[in-house]
């Protein structure tokens, strides 16, 4: 019997889970997730179903299983959704070039998500979902989480390890 692709995680699921965490313990409304992440309601609904199926959302889909999510970020994110820096472009800073890592790692090499309205130039990093730069512009906490995730995806050992230390504090 073939496993249904309906249950396979997608990169946008990581973005949705990060936003749910940023919204705090007050819970979330799918409409608000859709609006603030610039995704359709059907994309949000499908994402939440996949995350519930995988065990990353618990309590009837209202709460992120933070330890499991951290473990996935630590051991699976770079393998399942790998990324390699690309061409120099205009965009929004990410990975070690964005807060909170930008103050710890001084580098001439910047990483950015492609975004025409971005304020920086650097090597292109494909975001986990195309609307990430717009969503990050609305929510500094989301921007930091997604930048830390990118440090895990593309960083050297030092950046990756520091990102994981910060993520463990924030997620667990």
C-alpha cells in the first residue's frame, strides 16, 4: 500500500508551526495565520492537518509539540529541506546575517531571502515558502525564528550550533 502524499510534510509547514509558536498560548485562528503568512486558508488548513498527523501539533491541533519540533529542526531540517547559497541579490537578511545571530557573527558574507523591497544585498537563500520575506516584515519574532532555521540549513558548524542553542531555549 502506497503512503499518501497528503500526509508528507512540506516546507511551509515549518513556517506555519513557527507562526503558531510566535502567536503564543492564546491559540490561533486559521484566518489570521493565512493573512499574516500570505497563504491561502486551504494551504493553512492542509498544513495544520499534516502537522497534526505527524505529531507536531497536539491538543486537537492547538499546540505545537515543541520538543519534537526542535528535534526535527536539529536533526531533520537540513536533510529534508536543504539549501545552498546562490547568486548575489537584493533581499531580506536571514541565517547569520539576521538577528539574533548578526551581532555574534561578523561576516562580509550576507545571506538574504530574495525580496525586491529588501534592504540588503547578499547570497540568495531560498525561503521555506515564497512569502516568508513579507511575513517576516510583519513579525520580528517570526523573522528571528526563520533566520535561525536557515542558519541550521546553511550555516557552518559554529553558526549552526549557536542557532540550535538559541532555538532550544525558545522552543523547549
